[in-house]
């Protein structure tokens, strides 16, 4: 065997391929086997099909060498610098097996280039694979300059692709069920997936970061179908600034840039594609995280430090309600405008609430649970301040409404999330004597205003959050 033009030749019938004054020797049988172009040529009966040499034009020598190497050895290089020449030549010579191999070569470093090349040469499967990869790694793509060169409509399409899948309730926390063995006793930090048909929680296999174990008082929120868990404190009472992110499209956790400020018992929320960490234990400062740049920056601080408050975003602004200042109850509703980077103090409430959860839908904020203390005169106090209530605050009219209450369910230490048509709530029955075996599971329908109860959650645990994410179908089983 001998090497001519970078390709191994043998005693079988060989042909010469000429390009830009260079000559390459290749096996005729292998050309016919792996190239639709050559197969059609040599079966056409044309004059060129019987010649011992063939002239090609309009291709790059580098691309031809890569493709001929693959035809001869079934191996080639997929370096980013030569991708264009490889795709161009493989498309022209219709070496589809090379293009199929590219499906497994999609990476952060080349997916944008492969998407553009596949569009130019009409390689639809490769284009779909590259676009799907970009959707699966959306925040990482935001940080790459080449992604910003795509039209806004294309980037919006990538985001929409990321939001496809099945909306699924997930729970994260320290819990264990002795019957189902959700977690091991030495590592109770786990994730569960809710099966809405069977109305049961099932183990959800993934690798939770060990650094998140035994952390309390953290902030959690979902942005662009990523779950973020940020800050908190360890059992040693040491506050942390670390931030982790779960990507359901890849079923992987990763660590992002830590906050500038260590903080616990703060509120983490999303607004305009960014994260906001608001306040914390004896803190008034606020910082904002940009997924595009993977960094946190301080913004305008709260008018005063608060404890046991809550916050959420609604209609492009941040609202903070309840809690305590260093001296008294906080009765004011605080509103942050990102365009002005400033806080406004709105009309005070006629009641005091603490430890509530806040969610928003359209122009309405929902306050779930918490401990409520009525301040209006001649108002009969409730039997207990610890009861599960749902209240609404209209951000346009600034009107408060009490929508639903349950005196048998606790409004403290609950977790909730918006999912489909309602607010899904994990709370506890206030008649239980233990704070561990306390999980009840119900939904408040925001359209009908009614409660819907589900089976009790057979869990022992605490430090739990519940969230709603879009899972790929492969993770539903």
C-alpha cells in the first residue's frame, strides 16, 4: 500500500481525483460505497465514469482531504477550524455518513457554526440537533458572542424549544420515606418527581451537589427552565454565597458565580431574565445576577433591613411585603423599579403578615400562608395566627382580598409553586405533634378559587421546596 495525496492506496482499482493542481489517489470501490456522488457518477455511463482520473472544482483541498480520509479509514477530524470545509465537501460529495457522525460532535464550541452551516447546505437533521443543543444549554449559549449574532427571532425560537416538554412538579429537600427508600439515611438530600396520574411522589435520579447538603435558609427560583438554589447557611450557622443551578434538559447540576454577599433567609426571584437576591438576615442590600455574563452586581438597597418578609416580581417590578424592621412591624408594601433602580414605599397594609410565600400571575400577587395579625379596630382575631390562607394583592388597584383560608392547615414553613392552573402547596396538619411528619399536599385553583386536596405526602423531612419545571419525555419514566 502507498500514500498519495494523504490517502492510503492499494492494489485494488484506484482513481485519481484532481483539485487545484493537486492529485489524490482513492479506492474506487470505497468511493462508490460511501459517496452518493461517486456512486451516481460511476453508474451513469458518462465518459467520466470510465476515466482513471476525475477533476473537481469549487472545493477546498483541506475539506477534500478530510472526506477522502474518512472514505478510506472511516475516521476524520472534526476540529472547529476545519468544520466549514468538511461540511461543504461532505455535502457536495453526498458522504452522508460523515454528516451523521457530526450529530454526535455537537458541542458548545461548535453548535452555532454547525447550525449555520447545516442551514446553508440543507442538512436538516444536523440543524435540528444543533438547535436542540443550544436550547438544552441556553444560559451557556447566552455567554457566547456567536449566539448573539443570530436574529432575535431565532434566539426566541431556541428559548421556546427549551420550554417544551411536560410541566412537572419536583421537590427538593432533606427527606426520607422508610417504605419507598427515597434517600439513604446518610444522604437524605434528594429530588422527587410527582406523578399526577398516580398522585404519588417518585424518586428522581440525578446527582445533587454534595456542597448543597445540610444547607438551610437558601433561596430558590426557576428561570428559563433552570432551577437555582442560592445562598443559605450551614448547620454550623455559617452563611454562604454559593449558587447552584439544575438543568432539567440535561439532568445535571452546575455551579454558577457566587453572590457578592453571603446571605440566608433572603428572597430569590426572577425579573426580566435575571435573578434578584433581596435582603437577608440583618441585610438591606440587593444584588442582581445576569445569566448572560454569569456575575452578580449590587443594585439599590431596600429602604430598611427586613426579617421574615417575602417578595416576588409582578408586571416588571419587584414587590416586598410583611416582616419586621429592626424596630417594628413592616406594614408598607415596597416596590422596586429596575428602569429607575429605585424603591418606592406604597400605601401601608391594614394587617401585618410574616413568613408568607408570594407568587404572581398577570397583575395579581398571591400571598400564601404566613402568620397574619389584624390591625383594624373591631376586627375579630382569628382562632390562631397559624392557619393556611391565600390572599391577593392587585398591583393596579392596590386592593387586598382574602380569598381562602383553612384553620386545619398550617401557614408556616410551607412551600408552594405555580403549576398549570393553580398554586400547589405543601404544608402540615396543625394537629400533628411533630414538625417532621407534617406534609399535606393541596392546590388552590386561581381561576375557581377552590381547594383541591391530594394524597398526603408520606415523607419525613424538612428544608423542602417544590417547583415546576419542563422535563424532557425521557425523564418522565
